[in-house]
C-alpha cells in the first residue's frame, strides 16, 4: 500500500521529485517551504493540496506517512530525526547535514526505529551501468582493482541570490553536492571504505554580479581529493564547476587485467590484451525520461540526467517496497536493499569532513567514523569526574 507523501523543500530537486512520485503512483499530500509564499508557490506549481512553513503541520498531517526531505542541509537532520520519532518513513536528499554530528543524530534515530524506512537519495546506485560495474568488479572481470579516477565537470552551482549554496558552513559547495555522491558510489562499487584522505578545496568565485557587497561566497567551487581504501587501492577525484556546458561524469576503474569506464550512464571496458574499448551497457533512457517528465531546461541543468535517472529508479524501488505490503505503515526491505542508509550517510559525511580538515592542514587525514555523540561540555564533565563531592 502506497503511503501519502509529505515533501520538505521547494528547490530544483523537489521540482523534479514530485512529478516522479506522482507518476509512480504516490499521492503528495503536503509541502513545506521556508516561507508561506515559497510553499504556496510550489504547491500551486506542483499541484499539491496543502502547503505550510511549519514543519509540524506536515509531519502531523493525517494522510502523510512517508516524508521526502530536500531542503538546506542544516535543516535536514532535525526534520529527519523528528519525522522518525513521530513514526514516518523518511528518504533524505544529500548531504545529510552540514557536519558529521548531524548525520550521527540521524543514524541514532534510524537505529531506534528500525521498522521505519530511512534511506538517502543516492540514486546513482540504481543506475544499470553501475549495477553492472559492481557485478563485474566482484567477479574479477578486470582483476584486482588498483586505481579509481573520477572527474565531474559542470557549470556554476550558484543562484542569482545568496543562499545556503554560497555558504560552506551551511553545506554549500561542489564537495557536498557532488563529492558526497562520488564517495558513496565508490564505496558501493568496491565494497571498501576510505582509511585516510587528502584534499584541496578552493573558492575562486567569491562574488558575482548579483551576489556582492558585504556578503562573500565561501563555498568551494573546485575540489580535488585522494582516498586510500582499506585494500590499499587509491581513488583520485576532481570536481570542477568552472566548465559550463555539457555535464561530464566519468569514473574509471583500473585493475590488474583491464579497466572499466562509466561515462555518464554508459559503461565501457577494455582488457589489457584487447585492441579496442568495448561498450558493455548503453543507456537509452536519457531522451525518453526527459520527454516523459517534461523537465524544463533550468531543471535539467541543475539536476544532471544521470542523477535524475537514478532518482527515478530509487523512487520506483521504494514504490515496490511499499506495494508488496498491504498494511498502511508496512514495507518490504528487498526492493531497496542496495539503497544507501543513514549509516552510509554518516560515513560519507565523515569523509567529507576529513577532506575539509586535510585542505586546511595540508596533511593526510585519517577517516574516523563517530561512534558516540561528543560531550557538549567536556571541561565541566572532566571537573565533575575529578570532584570528591557527593550529591548524597
């Protein structure tokens, strides 16, 4: 049984996700925006019956059992934690938060309510090209995986007005936007996690014609980082949003017997003893999906087609998970087994934070996933432990 959906956010991703949800059979009951005006405009555009700027009004809506969150990163964790506490299923857009602690709180909430769906919108896991790539890597098609190279080229992520995307502390920047997706995808493909990282982040565009004066852009628009994985293999990633035009998303897996190359949603392979590169999977859904969803040019530019296709496949998987159970709050785990969980989001955020730290220290940084929430006042706690006074 498909649950009613409440949506948090009014941005470009939501403009794409709501039509996908409706075409998959979900009924979108309510939408939240930062202001009443934004929420109302989005509700009219997307044909949603209820709009509000109050979080609780969506979470407590009688017909909402499934929440989709795609709003500024610093707001996502509190909404996700509250939604799980009320008993709502949650799918959260990346990044999970503006720091590791926010992601950790989401993990704790998901662990406390294991009967509820709690997934991340890392849709690239559901693209056929990457499912095939993972299968070939597991079967040793290119031997032992040695090196992974990734490059993402795109235009500026900045809008006309100053918003969270302009601010590093609020979760903006190319590392959070595309780097987190790449980190998760590499982990999904190789089944290995990073042990240490080295990164360089730069903000070359600090003001624009529309964003100037006392406000300055602090989010990164170029990022290069390296990761050393558990098995000793290396990953090199370059993210550059100073190249407007065609969106380029390329992943190369080099092994002892050959290489696998994913260009967008197409997959190629070349063995060391082969003369030419072989096409293994060709994606034919680019144009059909774009026509079917009737996405406008600006939306397509902000949400690249491979990412949009991944979201479509993820929502379809969630549909199958809910449809297979007749109970209103029930769902089946199998259709979404390969989806990213809040645990995966915590790991991704840990790596992102380590890359930021490395960029500031100019040193390799170890990746240490948070095991428990840090003490908010360690000095007071230490003093209390040393005290010889008793409360009794």
